[in-house]
């Protein structure tokens, strides 16, 4: 039986690259998406072309009912997950803190933070060796923004990723004795659609000269770090972070 990886936000960007690489490495892949059915179908086709098994579930991570349904579909199709990648995340139009509305803050924290907590909770319930599970690994997709603060762009997003870093440290300590490792990657500036939702599709081009490696990263480069943290190669690594950021 293949190991099972559940990836949130697997239809595009870093999540899609992670879904493809997980399938290549032999995982059965269940991934969620929010709206983009066409992109989800493309990822399914890519995984199947690799000879892998995949399931896409339309499920909003900030809806508890959707998260429960996501884990149920995953369990019904493949069995409980051995790996969770808490990847789904958003940012909103670039602005300053003094112009942020409560609605915006709620959207960003609901998806980036509460969504990750809900998925982590469901994963722990299924993975914990203390309640009959087989153990597992969780990778949270944070951001270098958690350390840099993203001034004049999206301090709310950066703060939500700071919360993800704290979730990673605290949960790793809680479940270290239950056969579950919890780690995070902190990507820097990666070529994906997320920058367009901030209102600047070419953000990578603007910033790249300030990156020590003088270029943006690719989703596949982040996926490789995620897959390493999920793998047995990382068997004594928990509560840790890999910055995939070209030195920024
Ligand atoms: P992206 O290209 O915008 O893709 C986002 C993915 O998340 C899509 O599959 C989207 O689904 C899904 N999604 C969004 N909201 C969701 C929700 N509420 N429920 C379920 N799925 C949802 O983003 P990305 O750049 O790959 O970012 C992935 C993660 O990496 C995020 O957590 C982001 O904060 C983090 N990150 C990205 C960068 C970067 O430079 N790109 C840097 C640091 C950290 P649909 O296709 O249906 O919309």
C-alpha cells in the first residue's frame, strides 16, 4: 500500500508542485482546492500520467465542515494520511497596516492560520500512535515573510505566517511522543500566481536584485524541501524550519 499524502491547496503553485513530486515519490495524493477546478484537473492528469493515484477535493480550509469532508474523502479513497502538507494560503492587495479592514484580517487569518490548525488537528487525530495511528509527518508552509514582516505590502500575511511558525514549534513538542514530526518550510519569493493576488504579478522581477541568489525560486524547489521533511531521511527532525529563499 502506498503512503498517503494530503496536501491543501494542491491545484496551483507550490501545492501543485508538491502533489506531483509526492506522486513521483510513490505517495497516493489527496489534495484540496478552493475554486480552480480546471487547474485541479490538470494536476490530477499529471499525477496519473506519472502512474500515480490522486484525488482532488473541493474544500475550503477555513470551513470546519469542508476540512472534515476532505479528510473523510481521503480516508475513504486511500486510508488515513501519513503526511499532511498545510500549504493553502492567501495574501491580499498590498497596503499598509493603517489601511487594513477587519474583514481582510479575518480572511487572511481564517485561511492561513485557522485552516492550518483545523487540518493539523484532523491529521493528529488520525496519525497519533497514542490513539492507534501509524504516526506521520506534517509540513507547514510558512514564509520568510514571518521573519521579514512584509512592510508596506502585507504585514497581516507575514503575521499569519508567524503564527504558523509558532504552531510548528508547539505542535512538534505536543506530538513528538505520538510518532508525529512537525516541520515547516519558509519559502522566499517564488514564481507562482500568489503575487497577482497582491496586485503585482511581476513582484518577483522587481525584488530579484535584492535576493542574494539574484532570482526568484521555483515551486519545485520548495516541493523538494517539503518532500525531504516528510521522508524518513528527516527521521530525527522535528520543530524545524527550512528557508527556501535564495538567501533572502
Ligand atoms: P497560489 O499559486 O496562489 O496557490 C494557492 C493554492 O491554495 C491554490 O491551489 C488555491 O486553490 C489554494 N487555496 C487558496 N485558498 C484556499 C482555501 N481557503 N482552501 C483551500 N485551498 C485554498 O499560492 P502559492 O504561491 O503556491 O502559495 C502556497 C503557499 O506558499 C501559501 O501558504 C503561501 O503563503 C506560501 N508562500 C508562497 C510564496 C510565494 O512567493 N509564492 C512565498 C512564501 C510562502 P484554487 O486554485 O482553487 O484557488
